[in-house]
């Protein structure tokens, strides 16, 4: 890897994490403080708790945020462990919607989202519009970061060492799980790890066999949060 590629990947990852934080915080603020009440009152039934976890995570675009709220609710006695486990299962289902957003072919419109989000943040006086504007900016940053990293990784397709390394992940899945779990634990985001795998897949540098261990490791590593 050249220095320019490394700097682009590092900057793209920082922008990706910042975009995820903006989008998550904006959607949480838009949803309001009633999320805790929803989680504590609608999870008496396990199946219903799973549905609530899926819905809430799909709204706030962060299974980590949902899980952190669950920890506080269990600690305060408003929810028991079995209820929390059902909601966490739903959160893991809901977070796949975040990754699906990353997979949509909207990379070319990333800066348009940033611009529209900025206008919503500064022009209207209504807080709800400002929160949605913040979330839109966050998604714009996420898509733009993926485009930056995908363009930076383009030369790697012709690198035999890198191709052999990625192929090795398919043959040694435990290594892929371990690497992805450690990285997700460090950056506190499974979606960021999966986004990296997605950028490689966009450039034809990662197959499904290599990606599956990375996805499993990402979901394990996010438990560290």
C-alpha cells in the first residue's frame, strides 16, 4: 500500500465513524426520550420484545445504542435479563437494515445528502427537522466515506499478496472471525467493519466465502461495547 492509499483509508474510516455517529444521534433525538418507555413497557412478551428491538434499532440505526439502553434498564430493575435478551436478538435483526442501506447504489449521491442535510439543520426552526437533517448528513458522510475507501482500494485487486491474504480468510474462517471481532471491538461498531468488507466486495476483492467470517466476527466484536 502507498502512503496516499493508507491516508485515504484512514480518513475514510474516520469519516465513516463520524457519519454513523451523526446519523445515530440524529435519529435517536428525532425518536425522542420515549424510547426507554417503549423498551420497558412493550417487552413483557419475548416475541414482542424481539419485534420492538428490531423496530427501535431500525429507527436509530445502531444496535449498540439499543444494547446500551437495555443495560441501563436492567441495572435499574425496569427489565429482567430474559426480556433484554429478546430485545437484543431483535436489535441484531434490525441492524441488518443499516447494512442494507450501505449496500444501496447511492454512493454518487452522497454529497447531495450532505448538502440537503446541512440545509435542514440550519434553515428550519423546528428541532425535528434539524434532527432529521443531522441524520441525513450522517448518511451522506457514510456513503461518501465508502466511495473514498472503495476508490482507494481499487489498485489492490491487482496485488497478488493482498488477493492471497483475502482468499486465505475464506480458507481459515477462524482467523477472519478473530480479526473482525478485534477491529469491531476497537472501533465500537460492527457496521463499520462490515462497511470495510463491502468496499472490498464492490471492487471485486472479497468473495462471499471470505466475507462471512468477517460478518460473524463483527457481530461478536460489537459485544465488547
